[in-house]
C-alpha cells in the first residue's frame, strides 16, 4: 500500500511541532509574594517586558512558580535604590529578602514570551 505524501509529511512534522512547543519558554503560572504570615499576593501569568508591582510596602519572600526566570527589584517600577541590588530568581525557585537590604517591591520576567497563549 502506498502512503500519500501529505500523510507522510504530517507524520513527520506534527511530532516536531509538539516537541518544540514543549521546550518553549512559558510565563504561565504564578509568582507569589508574602510578607510574614499576614500578607500574600499572587501574580498570575506575568507578561514579558512589563514591570509587575508587589504591594506598596513590599514582600519579604517570593516563590516563582512559572516557566521563566524573573528579576526582583527593591524599588517600585523595577528600579533599585543605591546600595540595594536586584535579585535574579530562576523558574521554580524561592527566595527570602535580606532584612538589611529591604523588601522586594517589583519584578520583571527574563526571556521570551510563549509562542502561543498559555491554556
């Protein structure tokens, strides 16, 4: 039995497309910031190239439950006051702020957005 070229091409291309989609960066998920046991803020599906703010008073612990890395900033609007450096947080990791350096007030994503909307 002869296999049609179209069917053969689909059988070769579809698995490659699925593999590429599985390896792409995805900002789908949540970045969760907490301050003590009284405050919790979650940012769902953070947007690439946008600054995301935590509560005005900041958070002291951040968990990155997304597929992309983020940069945490001590100042609002993804800025860092003198002597208070930003912090790079890889995907699926958590961190706690050093008290002397202040709380985290904003973050931005690192990398590229997903090629298709996250479901």
